[in-house]
């Protein structure tokens, strides 16, 4: 199965908080440390590797990312019966 990526500071932070399967976090080189401090703390707290990459590498993973991308597990879609009751 091909890798799946989630882009954006808030999306990645929420995935980490919700204990969603996150395998690795990628941050754009040159970002101000305070901007990604929470992401790093959440990732390290779950023993998830954090890697700094050039922004163009993140562009290949996610169209919109703001300098933060996570490699994540497969998303489980809800069944219609689960939604309706």
C-alpha cells in the first residue's frame, strides 16, 4: 500500500493528539522553532521520528502543508449504518 500523507500544522497536531496512526513527521527546514514546537513535543511523546526536509520535498507529499506533513496510517471511513444509527 502506498504511503498516505496528511499536510498542515493543525491537521497533524490533531492526528497526534487523537493518537491516530502516525509513522513519521516531516518539517520544512527554515521554520521558526516556536512554530513547530508543539508538533515536535507531541511526536516525541509518542516516539515518532521527526525529520527536517527541504520544502520542495514536502510539496511532493502534500499539496497544502504549511511546512508540516505526517506519514499516516490508512483512514477508516465510517459505514452508512454507523452514521445513521
